[in-house]
């Protein structure tokens, strides 16, 4: 699509797993040409599972719209090919092991010195320098180091977040960093070099519990699916399922008592006046709500809550999410091609009116190797 926002931008990515592929997939969705360099055995995310027609759900999610070239980075020919591509590229992204690109002669600062218009982005677990610079970093481990696991789970046991949230955070900041650098280059003509660490990316998202603990004197309590500091806010067991609700202020609390529970007297109960009171008497509050919701069906609970203006949601499985009526009504699904079949994927969340989103096929390993070697003048195997 020639009118796509990033049409004409070429991205070379030495990427693997989740963080960098997540960043570059979003660039591909905006029309950038993303050349994904894979080892001869392929990005190891290809082998995380076999749930999508025998392909990996991770790889399918992260790599649509890219070109895959297999390069043996242990060979002089392979490095020479990478350097030829970089000379014409706008953006270089990498999330190899700490120090790996330097050992390959592809240090981002040096590449930028040679090509001043180049934008070079590096993703690592902990960032350059410091005692953890070379420490291996996987998503769960960064969740632990950033304190996320300590505030997630039940009072009895901590838990990890169920998605690769540290990788996603780093990928999002890399994506926005590349966009910012492209915008700046339009004004100055100069590229730049930047890094994103998973710890610092997720740490930014942990700022609220950090402030709460640092200046409040105690860590936030783990509250399972409930809110750690607001009540009532969380799951309510109904006769045939679970509905979640959130009450933000006394006005909503009064509406809940009057219009949902048919208990206007509760709004005047001294135990439940103000959020501080409701938190102090949380068990009493939970007992009252449990008795009220246990006798009604989820559909009825949702209807009452909506009518009262109380925020609520149904607890959905992933299968139920796939059939979500809101996404269906807004046409938020598109078919994308993989080598093993067509899959349905959610469209990018930024909706630009009048523009159909770009969602290219997921490449097979080395699908574009011959074409790219020919284009960049590499004879033989790389």
C-alpha cells in the first residue's frame, strides 16, 4: 500500500522471541518493509508450540507482513550481507544476547557512525552497564525483578501475568522509539541510537505500586482478581457464572445499593461509607454482595449494573473472547495467511478512518532468502 504511513521505510531486524518481533510487526502493519534475519534453524519462537495448524501461536502473532531471510551470522558472507542491507536500511533493530552484535562487528553506535541517517534500536533485559548487564532475561524473570509478581496473585501465593508482558512493554517502547526517531529524522536528517531494557520498560508500568509502597510504607497487598485498594471492585459469583464490577465513588456505591441490590439502606451503613470504610470492612461487604449476586443470573446482573451506570464485565474465556459481540460488530477481525492455512487475527488497535489496516502473511523460514540475496548482491549461501 503506497499510501501507508511507513511506505518506503526499510527495517532490518536481527530478532528472536517476542520483544523485537512485536515492535517490528507493528512497523510492518504501518507499511514498513521489515526484513527479518533468522538463524539457519530459525527464530526459536517458531518452536514454542504447534497450536496454529502445526505452527507456533507466538510466531503467528508476532511476524506477519515480514520478509524472512536465513543468514548464518557466524560466516563472513553472512555478516557482509547484513552490512549491505544496513547501508540501504532506515532502521536497524536487534535483541540478540548482550554483547552479541558487538562480537559480530555490528555495534549499533559504530553502524550509526558509518551511516548517520540510520536509526538503531537495541532491546535487552537489563540495559548496558550495571551488574546485570550480561544476565539472561526471560519474561517471567523480569516480571520478578520489576516487582510485578509480588503484587499479582492471591494473598497466599504470588503469580505471573498470563502474557509476555515484559517483552510486550519493551516492544512497545521500541516501536514508539522508532516512530519518534523517524519523525525527528524528518526534521534533522540525522538518525539516532537508542536502547530499551525490559526491566526499565516494565518498571515504568510499575510506577503506581512503586509510589504506593515507597511513600506509603508497605507493599500493596495481593488481592487476586480484586482491587488492592478499592472496594467493591472485582468478581461477583452469580447463579450461572461470574460478573466483575467496579465502584469508583460514593455516588456509584449508592446506585449499586439502590438499583442493583435493592438495598438502599446499605448506602447509609456506617461500615461502608467511603472507600476507606468499605476497605476496612471488606469481608462484611463481600458477604453482603455474595448473598445478593448468588441468586441472579449473569445476564440479569449485567443488565442491572448497566442500567445503574456501574462499570461491569463478564469473565470470558479465550474462546468466548474470540466470539466477542463488540469485536464482531466493529469488524475487528481479518484473515491473514500462513504457510499452513488462513488464520483470523485482531486488527491493529489504532483505527485510522478511511484506511484498511495492512496485515501481511506470516513468512515461512527463509521464504525471501533468494530474493534478498539477489537484491543485495550476495552470491551463494549466506
